[in-house]
C-alpha cells in the first residue's frame, strides 16, 4: 500500500481542496417582490411559504 513520505502542509491541502468551497446563494425576485433563493421561488409564488418583509 502506498504511504506518503511527508506530511501535507495546510497550504497544499487548501489548494487541493479549493473547489470544495461553498458558493453564494443565488437570489431571485419573487412575484411579491421578495428576494428568495432560486430553489424556493416556486413555493413563494404559489403562497406555500411566507417571506419576511425587510
């Protein structure tokens, strides 16, 4: 079984895992003018979810 000869530094580990970062939520404007995540857009427009007024 292959075993690494040296421990991986935090910097190298972070560069390798840079694509694991979370992406920002894309907000869409609903029919009532509220900004909601895209996955909830249909539920808000159908009135299944109420949104906060800010």
